[in-house]
C-alpha cells in the first residue's frame, strides 16, 4: 500500500501557484558565542537529526493518468548539500538586509521534484550573529506523522552532543511510471477509499481550473471596459510573485502588565495590538478606508484532542474568527472588544493554555505555525481578510549545536488575494512579530511594522500611572 497524499494535502498542493507558494518559513537569529557553530556544523546537526523527520528525505511521485493521488517515495538521489545552503550578508549585516534576503527566498516556490524543504545558514550579521532560515512546504508538516525540521534542531542545553542513534537509512527503489500505475490500481482494489479520494481530487482539480479560467476572462473584460479589480481593499488585492517581510521585536513583560491592568489574556493584548497597528496603518494611507470598521481575522487556536494525550503534538488546531475593531479609536475599548470576541473559545473548556502548550515535550513554535497556516488555507472560504497565528514558545533559551537562539520570526505564506499575514512567537521573554506582505500590494509594509509598535505604546500608556513611555521593543 502506497503512502498517498490525503485530500486535504492535495488541495493545498493544487492551490499553489507562482503568486501563492504554499510553504512556511521561520527566521531565527543566533549568537554562536564560543560554540564554533558554522555551516558545516549545521550540516552535521541536520544529518544527525533528520531521521526523526523521515518525510524530509522523501519526494512526491505523480501517477500517470491521475489514477490515484501522488505518493510519497524515498528520494534515491537525496542530497543534503542541496537542501542546506549557505548565504551571507555584507558585514556588518543589518536587519533590513536580512529581511530583504528572507523576502526573496520566501518568494521562490520549492522544487517539487525534490524533498520539499530548504535551510539557509546566513552569515555576516552584526555582532557576529548568524541566522537560520528554515522553509518547509505545508503538506510536509501535519503535526502527527511529521513535525517541522526546526523542531528537531533545537535543544534546551548548549551541550553539543549527538542523539546517539544509528541512522542506517537507505532509499527504497522508486517504481517507474508503469509500476506506479499498477500500484495505483492495486491500492484502489485493496482500499476502495483510494478510488473515492482520487475521483474527488480530479473533480476538484477540474473545477479549480475552470474557475481560474473564468476569473482570467472576467479580469480581461474588466480591463477592456476600464474597470479596476472588484472588491479591492488594502487587505484584499491581487498578489504578485514577490514578497516583503517585516519584523517587530517587543517584550513579554509589557503584555503581561497590560493584561494585569485591563484583564484578558496575553493573546488578547497581542490581537488588540495588531488591531491598533492595522488601524494606524490604514490611517496613514491616502486611500479611503471605505467605511471599514472591522477586519475579520482567522486566528488558529489549540484545543485538547480527547483521543490523544493532552501533552502530545497531536493537539488539534481550530480556527476562530475574530473581528479586529480597526474603526475604534480607544485602545482599551479595542482590547475589551477583542477579549469578548475570544471569550467563547476560552469558555468551551477545551482551550489549551499558553503555559500548557509551551510545556509540551519537544515543543517548538515552528510546527504550530505550520499547522496554523494549513488551517487558514483550509478555511479560506470563511471570508476572513487576514490570518494571525500566535504561538506561545518556551520562556527559556534554546540552542542549536551550542549557539543560543535570540530571536524567532515566523514567515507565513500569503493566500490568494490576501496581501497580509501575521505570525507571532513569544520566546524567552520576547514577543516577535513576522509580517509577510505582497511586495506590490503593500509597498509600505515597514510603516505597518512601526504602527504595531505605536499601538503597543498606546496600550502601555493606558496601563501606566506615570508619564507615557515607549514599549521596550523596536522594529527589527
């Protein structure tokens, strides 16, 4: 029996296009200190850990005539050197230069003829720091059978020790086109659900192609008639093939302080900060907000799966629609409105607390960000305008082969006609925002990053009994 793509994974793969590459990425900044961590050591580290993510040595094999869904097969020509790449910034490299590099790498689709992941070792950052950029396709990470490779590279101790296992992996021989077709027929006979899955996938593919063709015809007709894009707003635009990436670093103590004064949770404060940031950004633009009072966001959240261990990585992710009150002037009222919107999720008794989630054995935010973006892609018909994935990470240092991780920024994929996506990770006392934007639709993405900082400052001021003060953060 072949290991075939499930319908939900095939739908993600089919939704991919040059303007919407469906991969997640994370950029992490490390201080190597005296560890000697370099590109060669990274290759050794991945070689030592890759056995824990066997999918990362497999590629997709399509079946002639679409007799069945594509199958995962071992990559007989697997080349670790192809996937682990070395890059550098002109010394001393700045965060602006790093963000530009990340944006360009995030814009490029992965090669479907190879395992669907890449890792970049970026040298040349100021103060001797280095960055790791991990990039994995959404279909690669499901949280149960496969976690993100970033999950297995980080340790809680700076000790540089291998895991001491024997990796005797040898690729299984891949079947040729004729054998692949025969395997598809065999799978259909042994498992009738394979036929149903294949039939549905083929029908959905035809429907998507027809819808795409109809959309292109409508665009041409509108252009000839002198009409602009339908329903075009600052948060709903056609995408280009290029991205922008903005990072914002803040301190967790600010969010906790605001929560203590106004109530709610740290997650509520983060969402209210983003609501204020979006409001400020919209007000800086010359175009009219068009009566926009709220922006509907999908916020993936963890819930306990009763059939699994409560502390397993199989913790389910569900989508919660939140109306961000960008039309509200008061930062405190915005916070209370967001908190009320999320109250139903907290009251259902199945929500996973931030402390519990970050305490999961082997937890790394990269996997949960990947699951969150998968959910957003699956819920695209829900009518949301932006996706926001907020993951509470461990509040202690993590290390990669002795190098201490200082910062971690998620790089989320953009969905069709959605030029903005937000990822937030809290880690070791910091709260790190990664803002992915379309390069053409959001040329002022850096302004949005500054507006997020100003929104946090507003909330800080509202919780302060002393003179207004700036938040302990900065646009990175």
